[in-house]
């Protein structure tokens, strides 16, 4: 077990660093004596992360970590925007600076945005120009954009594969360092890349590749073992020749599910590491980019029933992953990838696995975590960076872009700090992205037309109402004084009024639903108490209803509010401790 006083460890996930001052082979926008490589706000407005703010967010976070006297920092993958050569160079400059100035040490896992396969792949991005348009910057000579004012083709935009992407960052744990108390890989103590290859086959078994795995174990200070797991899995695509475009499947949706099939050697290694850790009295902490347990408070089945398969649900690990990790002796695992703040736990046969989801620096709720190991217990603290100031130069450029394009920004440009900017950004994504990509079309249309009060009235209708008849049914219920009186009797004692609920659009509730989905209890700092009270009343109306007919609108709203309730009632995810012998979370 760790000594009673071990150094603290900061855990940073999904920094997605874009080098605002980087050299991407074009002359950027003038900013005093500097030139800025500025991504378009239009791209931020439809992405699940922000781009330009990532530069300041990473530095702000590392400054905060340094001010707390913490010198050990885990990077949970996606430390770069998209693995571009110039971006990785920028990541290295930042990390080297903090290592030199304050003695920081970094321990990284790779994410799906940092590296791709064996030989990498092309990247293309849009950058603002001083003339008011945008420039396409790409590593692909065949890429085109008819609306771009100009195109820059440069190898600096290329995303490297294994092993070059690892060699570009030699000092963040992927290779042995002289001050490591212990360091090894699943293949032994040799850190040479060629000694760290494994075999992976295509689904039809006809193509065999020998790819690099970047997992390692290190002991940064006495008593603590950091197990850094490379959970990227690139599967050869059946029927596609090696070296051809699309010869390897993207690991974005694979993660631990694919690990079960293609990286069994890692589970054997983890079992051996866990056995040694127990025998030697080491506190073993595991880290990978991908979650090992459903990080959304056990809502996977409900979300699947309500929304169908989405790119988000496709990234949820199957239960066999937790079983395999517990069998290997892994109890504590930290993950990123989904940008969620959450704590999840599985218990089986006397064992347990706790997965601690670390939010992204570039999406709501923008925070990192601090680990304080003690004998028999692990303390976790969540630190937000929402107070970070926004860059006034970027805001000026954004306003000019909006003025030219008429882009809707959902309140982002009215934000006074970074947290509010990201809060507005997530709310904006509900209408701009999520309703279009994640929801059945008929439900999405209802969210845009109904109020919270309308949905409350619908709960009083005991007969099943098809989605196509919801609007006419709600209009009838609104006109029925008896129904309105019944609702008042149901809700009045809770201090909720029909007028107050009618004033809340369902799209507003859905935005808060997503905020809770991503931030868990951290979202409660942002959602006002009056709104939470109204949501609780409507959730209660749907709690005990039974609508048997398949496709009943009430049944779908009941699912929506049941998921909401699970988001509210999950395990502690802000500041808590884990009993390492039992898995109890306080």
C-alpha cells in the first residue's frame, strides 16, 4: 500500500490542444508581434469540443496544478487536437516548458485523436483569414473546398501513426526515463518500439498485421504503480490491401470492447502486474483513454430504447470488459474519451471495479481531477477551470465571423468566462447537433414545439397517445379546465405552477438533461434551483404511469425523465474517496 503521505497526482483528459501560435505553413492572423492560427467558430458551433480555447485551457490547467504544488500529471489521451505534426510539436513545447520551469513529470496514454494505425492519415481543417474568409489547410493534396479562399497543402497537418507519433513525444512516459523507479511494458523491460509489436487479424482472418502497443507500467515514486494502457485498437479491414486507404478500422468506437478480441495479451500482463503489486504492497492505479464501465449511471438500456443506436452509445463498453478487468485484478481505472464527469462501479464475486470518468478541458464542465493516495484509501478531488478568462482577440474575430456569416452561437459570445462559454456551447449543440444526430425525427420535432407544461399535462392522459397525435392531444388538455385543475392538485403542493412550467421550453429541459449527462453533480452548479424543482415535479408525474402501447409518447417521456433521475442520483463524482479494500465510495 502507499505510504501515509504520497505525492498527489493530477489527471487531465482530452485537452485536445490546438496550437494557436503554431506553424501550419501559412501566415496566420496578426496579433501584435504574433501570428495566430485561428479555427472557425462555425466549426466549434457544431463540434462536441471547442478548438481555439484549448491552447489557453491547457496552460491555465497546468498553472493551476503547479500552484497546488503537484508535479505528477497523467494525460488520459487526446492530448492533441487531431494528431497533426505541427500540433504535436506544440504539445511538446508546452509540456517541455512546464517540465523545465516547475519540474512537472507527465505520464500519457494515447487517444484516438493522437495517432492512427501504423502509417497515420490525412487531416484537413478550416482556418480564418484576415480578409474575412477561411483557408483550407490539409495534408491531402487531393482535398478541396469550393468555398475556401485558398488552400494550403502541408505535411504539418498529417497525423502520424505508430511508432512515429510516439517518438514525437519521447518524454511523457512512452519510453524509459532515468528517474523511473520501475518501468516495463507488456513485452518486458525493453522500450525499443520494435520489441513492442503484437499480432492483429482482420475479421475474416486473411490479413495479419503486427502493430505497436504503447502500454507501460511505471513507478513514479515509492508505493504507487501507474498502469498506462494503450486501448487504441486498429483492426485490419477485410478485403482491403495493406497500405490502401481504409486498411485499418478507426478505434473511436472500439476501445475496450475491441481490446477483448484483439489485445488479450494485455489482460494477461495486467493480471501479472496486479499480482506483483499485491505481493509488493504497491497501490495500482490503471489509466486508459476509454471507459471500462458505462459512465452514464447505468442508463445505456434506457437510452437505447429511447434514442436507438447513436455514436455515443456505440462507445459504451460491454459488461464483459468489467468482468475481464476484475478477473485481472484491476480495481481502479481512470478514463476520458466521452468528455463526461462520472463515477461508475461494478461488483462481482467479491471483487470490484471503479471507473472514474474525467471530463475534458474543452467541453462542459471543463475540469481535471487530483488523486491523493493514502494507506487503504484513495481521495479524488475535481477542480474546475471555468473561471478562466476568454481571449478578447478571439472574441473580436468571432464577432466579425458572425457578422459576415449570420452564424447562430447560442449565447457563446455573451459569455464572460470560459465556463459560461462552454455551458452555452453545450446548450447550442442540442439544437444544432444532437437533435439531428441522436434522436428519432418525430421526438426531435416535439422537443422543439412543446413546453415542460405541455409534457406535464400529457402525463395526466392515461390513454396511450401516439407521437403523431401529441400536439392535438396537448391542445385539448390545455383547453380542459378539469385537466388543468387536476394538474394543479398534483403539483401545487410542490410549489410548481402550470404557468411556470409552460414558460420552460422542452428544448431548455433537454439542454439541462445533456448537461447532467456530461457533468453529473457538477451540472448542479449551473442549473438553477427553480428549474430543478419544476423538472422534479414532471419527473414524478411520469414515475408511476403505465402506457402499454408500443410507441406511446408518454412512455418515451417517462424514459426521458427516468434517465434524468439516474443522472441526478449517481455515485459521487466531484470530491470523494474510495476504500481500496472494499470499493466503498464516500
